[in-house]
C-alpha cells in the first residue's frame, strides 16, 4: 500500500508529486498523460517566471524538475473508480489494475464539453475537433468554423485565421471572452463572427462538409460549407471516478476547503477538478503543492 496516490499529471498533480517526493513519501502518480491541458496550450504569458513559454516547453521543465525527485508513475492509464477501503483507498484503473494508498490527491482536471448535436460523434476525428491548437494545422487553407464565444473559442479563431482560408466564429451568446482577444480578432479579414447563432447539426459523408446554424433572432437556418469544426464551448470536470465516493457540486466539481480537504478524511483534491475558483496553471500548481503538504500532515498524524 502506498502512502499517497496522486491522480492526474497536469500542473496540480505534478506540483503535488514534487512536494510529495521531497517529503520522502512512498507515492504513486497515475495519469492519463503528463501535462494535462497544457498540452493544448500554444503560448503561456501568465505563468510566473516566464514572460512567454510554449505549453510543451513548460511541461518539459516540469518533467525535468520532477526527475530530480522520482516517485512511482503509471502514465497512460486512468482511474475509472476510486473506492474507500479499510485504512485507505483503492483505485481501479481502466486497464484493470488496482492500486491502494492511505491518502489520495485527486487532480484529474477538466476536458472539453461536447456540443451534443447530430453528426458530432460520427464525425469526431473526421473534421470535428476539440483542440484548435492540436489539430489546427490539418485544416490549413480550408474553410472552418469555430463554435463558442469564450476565451478558448477566441484563441482558436485567432489561431485559425492565420492558417485557414476562412473562419466562421459561431456563438450562441454575445462574445464573452477577454476584450484583448476580441480586439485582436477585429483585424482579421478572413473571419465572420456570428453571435446568437445555434449550431444545429454537422453534416458530411466521410468528413465534415458543412454545419447548419440557426439565427436565434430571426429563426432562419443556414448552412456553412466548412471542412472542419472546432468545438470550443468550455470544459467539464473529470470527476466521474469519484462520483460514488463524495458529493460533487452541481457543476460536477469536487468541493474542497482552503486546505484542499474534502468531506472524506485522507482524500484531498487540487486544481481545475475542484471548486476552487480561477482555473489557471499557476493556481493549479499552487493548489497541488498545498494538497501535498496537507496530505503529508495527515499521514504524519496517522503514524503517530
Ligand atoms: C486551450 C487552453 C489554453 C489555456 N491557456 C492557459 C494560459 O495561457 N494560462 C493559464 O494559466 N492557464 C491556461 N489554461 C488553463 C490551464 O491549462 C488549466 O487551468 C490547468 O492545466 C489545470 O491543471 P490541472 O492539473 O488541474 O488539470 P489538467 O491540466 O486538466 O490535468 C489533468 C490531468 O489528469 C489526468 N486525468 C484525467 N482524468 C483522469 C483519471 N480518471 N485518472 C487518471 N488521470 C486522469 C489527465 O490526463 C491530465 O494529466 C488553458 C487551458 C486550455 C484548454
């Protein structure tokens, strides 16, 4: 049985891992990947110490630092269920393996929200994508649509106007992202912004060929001929694995107090998956550090 299991290898989980290893805890990091959402981030301008750094470079730096404080790692597998057992917790991984620990830090972050329209599931990976930064270059020279009106959608549109022939930005509501991003978009000549438009369906034989959108004011529907659609309508917490263990809030986030404690002794949570406001790298990293220090105190108390 490990002292501590850290679930999630984004900034919250990696920071928790470093603090944990420095406390010489016998710990396991289990995660679907290393870096989490930073893998989808091209440029970061608000992480302390760097005026600008690319996402993959920041992940490299985290990993280099982590390699100085090794802990057991199981990367590429995910926890499908976390259960309470006598003296601690048991994680059941998707691959079927089981891991036990006295305490847990849950830092599973968030993932892209689905649009839930006809054609979306069938054409995912065939023109429907949830990450402009990852998949944008595939659509170079094509007409594309970005769906959403927040920062992720604005950033995706800003990326795509540089590489696509034409970009439609389709938003159900007025644009809600940062003014600085909206200003940057106003210079683009190959962009139409269609606010208060609902995406009704995505069509195509083998690949996306068009989307159908409806003007919410006039009720008129029209089709846009596009080869790609970037769905950027926000994120949802990866909290399913613990939904049977603790009570989540309405958004599916794990409620924590300012010491990263949950309602369950020994079960800590950190980063975007929690109720802590402001989902940012620096916040997640700080919360991960705090959770590790609190878990260490808890384990010390258990040992007394
Ligand atoms: C496109 C984009 C741009 C962004 N730009 C910025 C920016 O410029 N500046 C900034 O500060 N923030 C930015 N953010 C937000 C920032 O990336 C997040 O706030 C931060 O990554 C959250 O860290 P986290 O560790 O809580 O979760 P995540 O980064 O989501 O990491 C979660 C980790 O948990 C793993 N995981 C998920 N489920 C399981 C499971 N069941 N079992 C095991 N492992 C699991 C995942 O594989 C992943 O490794 C951006 C986000 C996006 C999507």
